[in-house]
C-alpha cells in the first residue's frame, strides 16, 4: 500500500530548471512581409509540475535598425512530467510580456531609440535528448506585430 501512495506523490514533483538558446526569424507586417533574423536566450524554473516561469532576451537585427526584446514568460507543458522528469516529447504553450526596444540609424550617424510594451504568445514542442539536452521548435505571435518561428536548444539544470 505504501508504494501505491508514494507513486502519485512523486509524479507531483517539479522538473529541474532549464536554460535555452533560440534562433530563428521574425516576420513583421509592413507594406509586405519583412523577415529579420533573431537569436535569444531564456531560463525556465518550474513553479508547478507543468508550469514554469522565467526571463527571455531576444536580439533582432534589421538592415538599418535592431530590436531588443526582454520578456518574462510563463510556460505550460501540455503533458505532465514522469517522476519529476520531462517526457521525451513535450508540447507546450507560452505567453510573455515585457519591453520591445527599437534602435534605428538615420543618415549614418543619427540614432533614434524607442521603447514600447511587448508580448508574445504561442506554442511548440520540445524533447529531451539523453539526460540533459533539450531540442525543440516553436511559433509565436507578438507585438510589435510579428510572427516568430524558431528552433530551441537547451540544457536541463538540476535533477
């Protein structure tokens, strides 16, 4: 009887934290579609077995401008971990809010910087390769109005 009671309790443990690197493209709505590459990084700490919180930073580079996006993200794994370990494949949804900064260069030496609120929302899938390596893909919508598509590579920290 004791092992039967212990099993549900262990299933409720939180997975360890994760650090992830993302690279991909942002598709901005303009007169047409403007495609800009980006790189970024994030950290996730589980506050519940399927819910994690953490910061994200993304750098987006355009022809005569660049953007910096800082957000705080909440991620919901759509399947529960097994014995405090993520499943081999985990679909997820994510929402984030924060700051979107744009720096534009004019006439070669004039720089204009603007800041506005930012949000992203979307989802994807990630999988654990071996004990600690994370690979995945995601798509999000965000403001400043864009669609984001990227790959993820990361590492599980802790247990």
